[in-house]
C-alpha cells in the first residue's frame, strides 16, 4: 500500500462530488434529467472511478496500477463528456477536475508516489 498524496485526494473529492451531483440529478424532478438512463450510467461511472482509485492506492502490481491509471483517465474524460451531454454543468466541472488530477497522477509519478509504490 502506498502513501495517499494530494492528487489522490483531489481525484477522490472530484469523483465523490460527481457521484453526489449525479445521484441528486437522478432523483431531483427539477434537474431535467431525473430518472434518465444516462444519469444512472453516470452514477455507475463515478462509483467505478472511486473503485479504480481504491485499487490504485492499494495494489502492489505495476501492471494493475498502470492499467487502472489509464482506465481512470478514460472514465473521467468520458464521464465529463456525458455530463456535458446531460447539461449537468456541475458534473462536467467535477469530472474536468478529476481528469486534471488524473493527468497529474500519470504525468508526475514522483509527485504522487506512484513509482515509489510500484518498485516497493
């Protein structure tokens, strides 16, 4: 298990905010996307982002780490796109922040402690 760094916390906060906004939009009649399948898909996607982050924080396998790093990036970008299509601007902003945090986690591995954990 590696140390949790600030980019991990930022990604967690953004994914949790996306999950909260999605759940609220799914049940809020005034959101305009209440009960829509796309909103339900975004709820699942945000939950999977949190699951993927938990895997990357706890794994010791380099292959699993790299795979989940790229899957998290792909999930954050596509969820931001889904938020844009659903016209949920708060969700879109949260996922743009998540994408930025994940890019930092990939581009600056020594800053986020990823390489250190992969060698340990």
